[in-house]
């Protein structure tokens, strides 16, 4: 028993996993992603709102980890316990979609950065290199969750170094005049387009949540933790570390590089550090740091992506095929399918407009995960009411629901439509799981399936005729 516990994840590895899962390409590219939608002053407000929203989600995951410690598997098990098998399946399916689509976005950003580091590389070369990296990570995952967790912890430390350099050296040359743009409530400094404060904050929400995806990492792997008590603690510690870093990094960059220049930057933090005393050496350090960061993130997210179908299959909500493990405890079938789909979508590396491809993929990924976030928050409300918890827990749970709904709205109906299409595909997987158990599909499940299919068909039509565009 003690030997098995040695293979489990302790607090430090869970915190490293949470930080490593959140700190990826999002923060390195956030100054460029944000400045096209919000002026520097507005991004401060957006970070505060986004940070509070994610804090509510983190508190929800902490509450559920403490009050329902038997529900190992996090997001999937919360939705299933609260709202039934089909809802639980969709939570698992959406989280899984978000995880491997996010991995595709990471690969795109890795090679966007790689191109700026070594010069333009032919798309086919990027595709081959990305494919090789994917299957090396696949091999690492096959060695088991503990090995992957240790490697991720090392990568997390490595990628914090360039971010701290950006903050320290960037603050030295920070200019308040560059940060405090004129007419910031009515016009975007980067483009000159008219705007409002509401639209700026709304436009920034998708990028901000993308930076925080991974907040639930510790709960997803709670079955692998040494103790359920440390899961909630790891979640909160991870959030505090990343939030402080995010605000400092993005605002520092906006106070060094003018908005009209920043919006066209392929590697904003590298460009910023090149303006410090470090010069071109600083830019190289950040680019290398970003690549290390993204590789570390991929190690975390390939592990998380494979874990969800495995946990769902153990609960009988996904086909038994996903339950197969190797001698190291890795969910080999789930891992294989996840990486095979990622391989197919790596064809996006053959597109010339990598920044556009990156933006579209990460917004679809963000929308896919928002539904599981919302379902977990709704279940927290249910638990708070059923257990007679205090006003604080009830308010936090309700505010987490409000935040999730707001970000779904902020990201946009076009990305919600794309997510619904992907959710509709999952219906066939759910039906197969039901057949394996010889269970009939309930009338409520049939109604829910029909609704998803109708919306998906409508969205496909609107996308095909150009009424909705990504």
C-alpha cells in the first residue's frame, strides 16, 4: 500500500501541475491578444474581473473537493452526480475536446515562436517536427502519471525564469505615457477603432480565461493524489501564483511597447525584453522559455486529456475501451485516441496565417471547457443548498455560475456554435457506452440529444453560408 502511495502526487507536484497547466502560451502571447481588443487601462479591469471569476471557480473546486472527496475525477464526476449520466458525459466530452484542441493551439504557438527564433521554416517541416514532438510526449505519458508530473515540475521552474526576467527588466524601462493611452474608454489605441469600456472588457475575457485554463488540473487528477485534502489547497495556491504573474507580465509589456506596435508582434515578450539592457540575448531567452513553457504545458495537458475519458469509462459513461491501462498505470487507449486526433489537427500548421489559426483554436477550446465549468458551478450551488452550507459558499457558487455564463457570451455565439457541433459528435460515443451496459436511453436524454443535434445542424448551415464566421 505504501509503495502505491509513493506513485501518487503530493502537494508540491499538484501545485506544479496546476501552475504548469495554466502558464503556457496564453501568458506569453497575451499582450498581443489583449491589445487588439482592449487598451492597457481596460486590461487592468479585465484582469481583475477575470481573476475574480477564476477565483470563484477555484473556490468551487476547493469546496467540492472538500465536501465530496469521494467524487474523484473532478469535473466529470461533479456533473454526473449533480445532473445525471448524459450531462456528466457531456462535461467529460467537452473537457476532453478542450484539452486536445488546446494542445493543437500550443503546437501552433510553439512553431510560430520557433519560426521567429531561427527564421521562417517551411510549413511541412513544422508539421513533421510537431508530429515528432507529439509522439515523444506520448512515450513520456506511457511511462505513467508520476514520471510525467516530475518532468512537468522541472519545466514549470524553467519557464518561470524568463517571465520573472520580463517583469524585473521590463519595469526598469516601463513608461507611464505608453501605458496610459488617451481616450482609452472610447477608442482602441492599437487600431483607432471606436469602442466602449464594456466592449473592451468583453473582448478580453476569452483571452484571460484561456490563460487560466488548467485551474481544475488538481481536481481532475484527484484520484492520483496522495490525499483529497491537498487537492483544494493546491488549486488555490496555483491560482494565486499565476494571477500575480499574469497581471505583472501583461501590464509591463503594455507599458514598454506602444499599442500600435504591440498588436503586430509575433513574440511580444521577446520584443519587449529586446528593448532592455539584455537586448537580443533577452529576446532569445524569452523565446526559448516560451518553447519550454509550451512543451511543459503539453506534458500536463496530454496527461489531463487522456485522464478524463479513462475516469468517465470507469464510471460507465464512456465505452470500456477507454479503461485499458498499461503496467505503468497509463490509460493507453484514451492516450492513443487523444494524440491521434491531435495529430490530425496538426495539419493546421500547414496554414500560412499561424496567428489567426492559433486564435480560432484557443477560442473554440475555451468555449468547450466553459460548459463543464458551468456544470461544476451549478453542482456546487446544489451541494451548498443540500448541505445547508453558509452564505459564503452559496454566493461563491452562484458567482462562479454567473462568470461562466458571462464568458460564454463574451467569447461569442460563433465559437459556441462550433463547440456545439463538436458536442453533437459525442452523442454517438454516449450511445455506444449505453449499449455496452444494456441500458435504455431515457426520454430526457433523447430530448437533450435532439436539441444538441438541431442546434449543431443550424450552426453548420450558418457557417457554410457565411452568416457566422470564426
